């Protein structure tokens, strides 16, 4: 594997990188592993979790973990991206959990130096690492009145998870008796957790009136969209048809978006021609009228929807794939596999891969296997990768090479799931 390919598979979090490091010449990739440690390459940081275990495994496979540790310590307070700093801190915490005193001290020193200007990640890392001892250290330095700081009650909960509520309460009380900073921190914890002296009376929520919701949508009320969703849970088919008709008459893009979000959850009950027009025209973007209309069409079986999906794919828009989920035709999987191997944009690859998974769930046939393998190898989202492997087992056999490298994947759930497999269902 050349260095460019190694960097690619490591950036995706594939276990193939570990297999390469287990072969002779692991030192040739040492600098690339360090770069991955210092730069967070997680595609969606809000839902995928961290890659510290994956990176920790790679670091040790290079045969020079101390070299990586020292450079991570040097970078801890100098990198600018919060996601990069958080990843470095979590990686050093793994060193510390294995008894590395240098890494542990670096975390404490970094927080002591940065508590007043950068408190987004280190307090939680330290408390999860050392429980109540870490909590007392953090409490001594915790900035008061900073809206960006982690809440004291949250940090206390992390310590309770590790050491138990009684120990945390006792140690906070002891710390408060000797430190005004810990006393202030403990007071904030108590205020956040104190029960209300006069609980608010319980009021039965009145059923939502559609006319009221419609008026709020027309007025541009930003709360109207979630109210519309709430109303739809008990709406009759006739009422949903009225909402669909109102979408087509909506007076503004904001009102259109409110109705379109509704029909990404509930099937559009009228003729989809006008919806196809909305999806085809207009500016695109994650929350635009066009993109929401495209999402609303994913659950519709209609030749016009298929045509639009193919048009979008031809324009490099990955959201077109999902429109084939109810409109599959023979040869689609080959077309989608070719796009997966040709495209490079991470966001469009993710949209394409997500749509392919929807297609396979609707049409789980062996012809889907090559597309699923291409998705596994190309799409940046590790959660999509897990879905792809599970669907691969349904439609075909999982190759033995995938099982072998998957034991080192950045998706720890995929690692665990592959461990449950027996010889049945695993190919050559």
C-alpha cells in the first residue's frame, strides 16, 4: 500500500491501515499516523463519536508510541481546531489509563494553563479519567459565569458514574471546606440539582388546532414547524391532505420549508408533480426548499421521482440515490457502484451512500453486494459502514478479508458485531 492509499484508508477509519502496520515497514507510515492523531478526520463529530481507540491501536502498531505521545503533548495547547484538541486529549487519556504518568500530567498541566480561555473539552476528559480526584482539580480552576464552560452538574455526573454519588458528595463537601473555588463550584452543582420548592402544576396539553398552526406558519413563526410535526401525530388522512394542499399554496420559502419537513416524515398524499418541480428547481443546500422537497420524495414510488433521482445523480447530487429506493430497476446497483468509485466529494459520497442503503433495504438482492462493498470502501461515515456490512450479510456473504480488517475498524460497534459472526455467512 502506498502512502497516499494508506492516508486515505486511515482517514476513513478502515482497519486495513492496521493490517498494513502489522507488515514489515510500519515506520514508513509513522508521520502519517501522527498527522491523523493531530487532525480530527471524523466525518460527523456529533454522531460518530471519537476515534481515539482506533488511533491508539495504530500508534502502538507503529512500534513507537512514546514518539507519538510526546508530539501530541506538544500540540495539545497549540492546535486551533477544538475537535483536534479534543481528539488529542482523549488519545492522551488512553495513554494515562494504561499507566502513563507523563500523559496524565500533560492533561492536568494543559487545563491549568488554559482554564480561562479554552474549557470545552479538557474538564470532562480529566473527570472521566480520574473521577472525583479529577473533579476536585477541575473545580478549583473552573471559571464561574462562563456560558461556554461545561456545567458543574454535568462534570459531577461524570464523577458519580465512576466513583458513586456518595463519594462525590462527601469529597465535594470536604473540598468546599478548604477552598472557596470548590465551594462555589459545589454550590452551582447544588443549585442545578435542587428540587423546586413549588412544583409547577401539571396542565393537560390541549389538542393542537390545525388552523392555529397554519396561521403561525403563514406568519413565519420559527416554532411552527415542530408544532406542525406534533399536530401530524394525530392527524387524519384528510387533514394531511389539507396540509399537503397548503404546502403547494405556501406564501413564502419559510412556510414551504415548514410543510416540507412534515412530509419528510409522512408520505405526501397528493399528486407529486408539484413536489418534483420544487425539488428540481431553486437553490440547493441542506435546508433549502429544493433539498427538503427531495427528501420528501424519498418515500414515493413514481416514475417522475425516479427520473428526478437520476437527473440529480447525473449532476453529482448524492441525494438522488434515495429516490430510487421505491423506484428500483435492474442495473441501478451497477450505476450506483460506479458513482461511488468515481466521486471524491465527502458530502456527496455520504449522501450517495445513505441513499444506497435505503435502496438496499427496499430491494435486498445479491446484485447489491458490489455496491455495498464499494460503499464500505469509500463513504466517510462509519455508521453508514456498519449498516452496509450488516446489509451485505443479508444479501450475500461477507468476504473473509473484510472480517479480518474489520476487527480494527474505527467503528467499535462494527468490531463487536463482526466478533459475533461464525463461519456461516463469511465468504472467501
